[in-house]
C-alpha cells in the first residue's frame, strides 16, 4: 500500500510544485467527508479549520455534490455578458438576507477578487483612492487586496500604492491603549484617525475591515467599534467595506457578523463560506452606490463573473444553512467549544487567551501568562502533535503575539466531534509541555 511517506509523491511534489506559503503538511489526503479528511495511511483526521476556513457544510455534502453534478452537465459557464437564473436567484436571496439596503450583488470567484472589486467601486464612487485597513488584516493576494493586507506578505514585492494606510486593530488581550486596566479602543481609534488625517492628501476612499480579524489572530472588534468606525468613515466621505469572508453565512452565530452591532457597511464582501469550500464570492452594495458606479463606467469584467454553476452552489448553501438551522447551531456548538477551550485554559498555563464568536474561536499560546511572552515553538509543536493524533489545526504566528490557533469547524460538526477535537488538543498539549 502506498502511504503518506510515498517517496515518489514527495519527489514529484518537490520537483513540480511552487511553494506558495511555507511548508506542506506531511500527509497525502486521499478523501474528505463530513468533518474529517482521510490520509494515505488510512487515518481519519478531524478538520478543525473547515479546509481553508470555508467548508461550513463539511466536506462532500451530498446536496452540494448533486447541484455540481447537475450544473456541470446542464448549465456550467457562460459568456460573461449573459445571465442565467441561478445568478439572479442568488442575488435575490442575498438581498433578502443581508442587512440594510445591500440589494445589489456582483458574483465572483475568490475573496481577494471580491475585495478588489469592492475597492474599485469605493474609488469610483468617492473619487478618492486612499485605502485604510487594520495592521493585522488579511484581504487577499491580488494587488489591491494585498496592499490592504498587513498581517503578512508585504516584504519583497515593491511599493504598495500611495495612500495605503494601516491603523491598529483593537486587541483586548494586548491593548495598546488602556483605561482602568482594560482596552480603551475609543482613544485608540481617535488617535489612529488623527494619524490618518495627517497622512491623507484628502483622497480617502475606503476602510476595509474584517469584523473578526482571523489571520490577525482572531481579534474581534468590540461592541460599538464598528459603529464608531462607520462614523469616522462618514465624516471623511469614505466608504466602509466589510470583508466577511470567514464570518459571513452563519459562522459567528449570526448570518452576518455585522448584525451584532446593527451596522450596515456600504459594501459587504463574502467568499469562502458562501460556496462552502467551492470558489464563489460576492460583493454587495446599495442601489445608490451601484447606480453611481454604473454611471461612471464601473468595470469588473472577469472570466467567471456571473457563472451559473457556482451561483447554484451558493443558492443551495444558503438553503441548507437556513433549512437546517445552522446559524443557531453555530452559536450553540460554538458556546460548547468555547467552554471546553476555557476548561483547557484552566488546566494549561500556556493558554493565555480564548476568544471569538460562535464557531470562530482563537486560542493564544504564551510562554508565561503574566508576561504574555509568545511561545512560537510550542505552537508549532502542538500543531504537529495534533496532526499526528488526528486533528488538523491552523496556527498563525504574528510579531508581538503568541501563536493563535484559529478553530473554525464546519457548522455541521456534531457535539461529539467538537469534544473529540478538544480532547485531542488536550493530549497534544500534555505531550508537548
Ligand atoms: C478575511 C479574508 N478576506 C479575504 C481573503 C482572501 O480570500 P481568497 O484567498 O479566496 O482570495 C481571506 C483568505 O484567507 C480572508 O481570510
């Protein structure tokens, strides 16, 4: 039997693949089903990251498989200027579900692409071109999205466009501004925008933000922050773009994370979770902004814009999420996950913080709880050990922070699967300390 250590597989991988982001996991995945992936050694590995934070229905959902099979044979891809029913149906359903007046949708393929389109819209609508985002952000790898991404990947690729600015994300565990021993995000935000005003040439177009900064280490914007941020944007004639790639479609226990604060962005981008692991993204905005952009000649013409097959998948994803009560389930099972993780925190001093919402939880590892000194080697060792024990975990290591596990199981995960994951993490911590 050919196993994970298949020398021919790894020789050809080394020889023929571009290494696009660090090292590959030392397993060959043969199959994925439900909350698990299966490797070439026949091992069942619990997927605590929904693939790349996307497969909210688990892997290989039979209804999604049926939609794909049907549309591949019947209505797959079209000339980009043609419309089909799945596209208009998905746009209609998204308009029904989305908060406020976000009634117009552009259907694309990836998260970076959606943010790219959103930034182009904001520039055209405002006439500005300066873009602000968080210093711990991740918005994608295409030029505009990467220019607004500060958590990784800035060195070595030349200058970002003039007018790319960053402000600190409000980190309650490691506050930069404090009042009475707690994060003082209002002062931090005022100070940050005072600096933006100093640097701006008067051409601010947009603020691009994640409601929970995921690649930035699961930093959730505190209640009230989004409303304050929206005010800062309005005062300057900038648009607020919310990137709900990971938080959208139920993961935080709400259909959209921004509903918690009742704040409606000017533009909302969706991706990863909308296709539940298949490539589908959306940009949503108001009729006013869309009309203005159209009048000014808005162009975002891509090969896969308005493709019927992924649109049909998105429609089915929304149907299943609503029919099966998965938004409420994310809240319920997320509470169970958070409680179990806090239990581990009581036991292991290296768990500095547990934070997040619903099924997007973060666990920050530190060498010492009092000093909060990061423990990067420990994080890597625990991640490796989890995989050996049958649990796929994702850790982000950022400067000035401990390694943060980003835990985002499928919304379909059972209580037993959640408990299994936490108990494997517990065993991994026991053996690594
Ligand atoms: C919040 C957020 N936005 C955008 C992206 C980029 O999406 P994609 O990789 O599909 O281009 C990511 C990817 O991790 C993300 O986490």
